[in-house]
């Protein structure tokens, strides 16, 4: 009896041990994370009640514009996650949007200007071979890779990835399963459902496609797009698929219609009427943010849904420019400029519902209510999301960005460089024919000699964050060093230069 019991016990123990070993060695299958890229058109660093500008001690400082705008849902999102005080985008929209989808700097993918729908807008001295046709069916894109790995890929709102009659005009050609309201146009013909979003009023050449069921209704474009985005999220859940939502609002781009839901709040303000209208657009996208977050929570998807909130370039708020300080004050400049106000944008990363036990939050931990001062940029989004989703990037494909994982956890990433190249070899904008490079604390701006000798601007951003003192003449050694780094970056990315009299206007490095 004793021998039988011992043998039986040994057999049971061995079986349990084997079962335990098998369970330990079996690969755990985790649910892929849902991803929302929530992007606002022309929203600069100061277009929010949430402060992004830091003082010398690293504390956020609230400026007058922060007190004018009302974005409570951005504040909630930042309390749940991390915001970046030095997050860069290109100074105009199509280059930034293309960089987010490709993980490449605009100098490499060649979309260096905003894409005019009707024709090539290279401008007088712009490079003849710039990529004005944008993306196409063969382009490697973030949504295409996600789509190939089982994601429901959804585009809502502004696209602007290619001109009329190009493959890039339709987001469905770029890896999206669903396209709601996206086409070649870079701004809406109207924000009003009563004007059918441009089909029955406003600028008909920029009428927003689709959304017919809202035509003639008393509804604002921002709200219609939000309702459609939430419906698409529900559809993805019903299909049992993880989703990637590229929530790309037309707001807060001109024309500056006043969103009637919020107009009363700003009536007594001393700001100009267009600025008041702009503030209502800002609050409208903030409500959209809150509505989508709430919908995801109600579907029970909050702890497995990552959201990235950002602008695509500097602010274009209708405020008077005084001494180059304007809608991004105290930052210098605005959309289209080579100064920081043209390129620094708000960026927040958070899980919609914090849950430290959720498997994907363990894979990508985000430290709540923190501020990351190390540089990040739009080209970092592609590798960050691919790595999170476990999707390999094709070996032959060149990525310019870095994984933001460590930075999301409030750490410094010592592996990455802290450079951002903004290459604009075109004219007819606020700043014409220039290349700029941020390299940690230093920034160089090179102005191509299309009508005069080359011009240089050199700033130490840590000591002079608002670019008040050009050090190009007083620090020739640093100027030469930064110009050499700029030249290396341009060469490595095969940048296209402006041209004059059939000659390329390449960089001139001072002696």
C-alpha cells in the first residue's frame, strides 16, 4: 500500500511538474494594443490651457495664451500620461503627415512642401524633383504594416497625402481599411453641416467628401467626424480586431468658423473675432478627444488603447505678429516659419485607462503626470508603434526615428540622437528656402541665396529658448561645426536642394 501510494504520488508530481514546465514555456498570447493617433491641424505648442513651455528649473510655465484657451481633456490626458516639451514636426502639413506614416524625415521621403491639390507648387527656385505626388500604393506606411498584421486601420478627417487624381489622394491606397472624409484637400470648404461641409456653401473646391448623412444638419464638422470615428471603433470591436485610428481633424485650420457650441465662452474676450473663433475650434477638438476617450472606456478597451495627441506643425492662430512673436508667444514665429513657433508642437502619450497589470502597459509603461524634456519628433511615432505592436520593419527600409519607449517611462534615451532636420527648399511662405537643424541645445538655420548671399542664424536653445539672439557672427566656431552637421544630415538623407539658373544651391559652409 505504501509503495503504491508513493508511486502514485511520484507519478502525479511528475505530471504536475511537466504541466508546470509546459505552461511556463508556452508563449503567452497577448491581445494587440489598440492605437489612436489624434492629430490636430495647425495646433501649436501654445494653443492649449495645458502649459508645455518649461522654465530653467524644468517646471511648466503658464503664459497668457494658455489662460485664454480651454482644453480640459488635454489636461486630463496629460495627468494620465506624459507630455513632451520639445516635440518637433515639420513647419508645414504634408511633410509632417507623410513623416508620421513613413517614419522618415521629409528630406528623405521628398515631400518637402504642402501639396497643392491642383498642380505642382515647387515655387520659383524649388527643386524640380521634389515629391509633389506624395505617397502611393507601393509606399511603406505604418497603416499598411498594421493592416498586414490583422489591424482594422481607420482614417478619419484630413489626409492631404497626394494631389487630385493621384494614388495618394485616397487613404485606402495607403493601407487604410476605412476612409472617412479624407482626400487631397488640405482644409475644409466649410465646417458647417448646414453648408454640407462645402458642398452647399463655403469653398466648394475644398468640400469635405463623404459625410452625406450630415448634409443640411445643424452639426459642426468636428462633431460629425468624432461620431464617425466612434462608430468605426465600435465596428472594429464587433469584428474582434485591434484597431489603428488615424484621427486627423480638419480643425483648427482656416477658414476660422466659430463653433457655436463654445462661442459664448469667448464673447467678452479682448481678442479679435477670428481669434475667438479659433478658440472655439480648439475647444471643439478637445471635446472630441474627451468623447473618444469616453467611448473607448465604455467599450471596455481603455486599458489596451494607447493614444498619442499632437499637432502637425506650428500654430496658425489669427493673431497679430509683433516682432516675430505671434500665435506661439513666447515662442518666436508660427506655422511656416523656421523659428521654434513653426515646428514645436504639443505631444501627449497615454493609455486611455491606466492599469499597471495590463500586458501591453507592462510592455510600454507610461509614467503618469510627467513631462519629458528630451527631444522627440514625428518620425519617432512609426518605430515606437511598430515595436509596441510587435511588427517587424522591413530590413531594407530606412527609418529616421527612434523608439520612444524609454522616454515614455520618464527616462532619458542615451541611444538616440537629439537632432531634428526641417528642410524647406521652397518659397511663397513665411520663411522661404531654408534648412534648419536642432542638435540638442543648438540650432542652426541656413537661408539659401536665391536673392542675396547665404544667411545664417545660430541659437543656443537652452539659454535662449525664444531665439532672441543670433550667435552666427559672435560664435564662428560653433556656426561652422553646426553647418558641417547640417551638411552631413542633408547628404545622408539625399535631400533635394533649391536651384537657380539650373544650378543647385547647396550649402555654403563658412571658413
